C-alpha cells in the first residue's frame, strides 16, 4: 500500500512523534510505503499534494482535530487515537488494508489539481469529534498555563508570596497593600518579582479565551476564532470559568458551522469570512453567554470552587487517588489531560483547595516515569537494553513532570505496566491530598518544589508512589520466566528530547 498519515496529540510533543515512528516501522515491516505528517508543537511538516493524490489510504492518528483534513477527501480513511497507533501500529495498518479492499471510488474522471475530490473524508463518530475539539482547545491552552504559571512561581521565589498582595492589593500578614495601578507602579512596589507576577497573571487571564477560541477553531477552522475568543472573554467577565469557556467554544463553533451552511449570493460570499461570519457569530455567542449561559455556569463554578476549598479527610484522599489513576492511565493522553485541566481550573479559580489539587496532580504525573526508572535499576534483568536506556532518561523526565517518559515501557508491555503505574500514582495523589500539600505552580515538577506548601511531605508522597509502582511492575514482570521481547519500534530518544 501507499499510505499517508497524520499524527497529532494534545501537547504535540511525545505522542505525536512516537505514533509517527511506530507507523513508519510497521509499514517497513509489511513492505508498505508511508509518509507521515506530524502536527505537533514544532509545527506541521505538510504532506505534498502529490503524495496525497497517489496514496491508497489515509491514516489519521489524532486526539485533536486534524488541520486541513479536507485535503484527504475521496480517500479511504482510518481514524484512531494516538495511543492506538503507538501500541498497535500493525493492527492499524491491517485496518487500513481492509479499508482499501472494501473502498468504492467515486465514479467519473479522476480528480486533478483543478478538480477537487467530492467524496467526504470518512467521518468519525460525534463522541470522537467532540473529544478532538476539546483536546484542540486544551493543546493550545497548555503553553499559556506553563508560561504563566512558572512566571508566577518565579515571582514568588524572588519577592515572596506577598507579591500577589503588593500587585493586586489586599492584606498579607496584617500588612495592607493598596495595589499597583500600572506596570511602572508594579516595578516600584514589588520589583522585578512584581513585574513577573503581572506578566504571569496576564498569561493566566488568557487561559479561558484561548481554550474557547481553539475549541471553536477545531470545529470551524479560523472562522471560529473570533466568536470563540470573545465568548471566552465573556466567560471570564461573568466568572463562568473553564466550564463557561468550553460552552462558549462549542457555541461559537456550532454557530459558525450553521452560518456557513446558509447559501448566499456570489457578491456577498467574498465578505463572509471577513465581516459577515465574525459579526453574526460574535453577536450570537455574546448574547447567549451574557443572557443565557453566564449566570448558571458561574453559579456552578462557584460551587465547585467552594467544594474544592472544603475538601478534607476521606473525600480529599479519594479525589487525590482518582486523579492519580487518571494521570497514569494514558500518560499524557486525553484522560490525563482531563485530570490536569481540572487541576488548572481549580488553581485559576483561586483558593487553597485548587492548589491542593494541583499539587496532587503534578505529583501523580511524576510517578510513572520515576517508578519505571527505579524498576530498571532494581531488576535490570527484567528489561531489555532499550528499556534500560529509557529508564536512564525517565529519571529526568519524571522529575520534570513529563509523564510521557513512561510511554515506551507501556507500549512494550501495557498489561503489566499500566496497572502498576496507576496504582503508584493513586497512592501519591491520595497522600498528597491527605498531607494538604499545596502548589501555586501548574508545572515544573521538582524544579518548583520550594514554592509548595509542606513540600517535604510532597516529596514523601512521590517517593511512596514511586516505590509502590516500581514494586508492582517488578512483581508482575517476574511472573513470566523469559526476558521481554524488544519493545515496538518507538523512539526512546524522542521521549527524552521531549
């Protein structure tokens, strides 16, 4: 077969490139030819039109909306999750072979560069498309989370936690702060730490608009950005939070898609993308967010925030364990991102409850690579050479809160590795919540440990989960007598680079 493929994951780092390499290796093993377009954090290495035209089948391995998917119209198409391509690339190729065998091409002359194909791309189910739209928004939001959160964390290191009061006004340890009214006043009031806090706060203020805008982008391409971002800004203004942003993005995308279905005279069509679509869609989404959606969602978000702040005892421990299970389940995939986005939403809403959840999620996300790294040290004979080398990189990846460092091990032995690291992460999440550890930073791993409340207990939580996860992996792998076969062709160096 001649195959073209697109791979794309929410963060655009490890999963995207590992899926591409797994598909390439599987194609080499079967004698097929494949060209892969990775739509990742480094950009899109776009497939040539000639490669698409000559392809027998298209494989879309994506957890987010594939950009410019209309290019593949008229071709038999297989759509799978990124994790499926990583773990079962050979099976994906077999499904592609079946698609080719059963595909009925469009009758009539073959399409040329001047005659676009008319057969639509095979449509995914609504649930899959909804997940892709949401993950598209999350993937564009995460860099703002990392940049803004770490800038705020650094500002705390430089000027202390009171910098928030100096910039925003309030009371800290009995001292009243009037708050700064300009960036110059911020500098004179709180120094460079205050400036960094202000910049980080601005980045954080864009989380919901970016989330909403790019959910709409996933649904309706660039024409969804204007109503999506405006809807997200309104969600912030009415205190509807992340839930309001998600609703605004879905409303914006749906509105634009409906507008584009209305036939218009040729004289008006040129104005549609510049004036008509943004004007009407922004007005519709704005009215709905202000008059219909905003207040009810704001009430729900307030209740969620109050609930987070009131968590204690068994409830807090249970939530920590659940979030730990989710963080380890797919190691950076959609389930992992749901847990992480929940933590970021709690952090952005303010209050100590959100900071506790953030600390638990970050700790739980560090455990999978650390547990596997420890296992490769304690029982080297249970792992092949490639896995032992991956274990060396996993120490740094885990310490830096890059859960994807565990993927090569899970791809090689999912039935033993995934349950083991889930148990370890659940232990860590539960302990972190039980110890009431708090984190004002949404990322950074061990490098922001000085900012955490009760940080020695946070490290103890991670150590406990790492030991438990490693022990489970060793126990399950010891049940078989032979050394594991080589892992699927997945680049361990790619994960290390990520």
